[in-house]
């Protein structure tokens, strides 16, 4: 499986290995046109951060280490185990797709959204 984004409507967008930021950059350039550099780089934000702020969730697949899949929001909480991504939290459509992706690769959902110190 390829790394992907899960949009707020639950649609999965495959981007390829380590391509989340590049996809976000291309999407925002197309959307913002000439104001892209001012609105993104001028504010010192990575493009993928802007998509997180819009409610998009990153999904990263791992073939050589555990967990086999990582479900990533804008940040993670290292003080307690989570049941959802935080900032932003997945909505029900995203949660359904995330669990489906975990099932496809045989990974526990809690391992996919939590730092390894919790599993």
C-alpha cells in the first residue's frame, strides 16, 4: 500500500512513500495560485500542516518496522494513550477508513495512532 491522505469526507488520496508534503504543496499551489508562497512559506508553515488544520489525516505505511501503519493528525499526545488522532480528531468517516486500512495490513488500530511507548 502507498502512503495516503484521508480527507474529511473519508476519501483516500494515495500519494506514494514520503510524499505527503509534496502532494499538499501541489494542491495548495493549484488552489492559491500566485499567493501560495506568501500564504504558506511566508508564514513558515509546511504545506502538510495546512492540510492537517483543514482536517486531513496522514497515513504512513511501514514495511520494515512496526507499526505497519501510522495514522497521524497534526500532533500526538505523549502523556496518555489516545483513541483518536488529536488536532484534528478524525471524524466518523475518517475513523471508518482508518480502521479499514489497519485491518487490510493486519495492524491494531491503537498501535497505529499511538506512540510505541504505549504498546
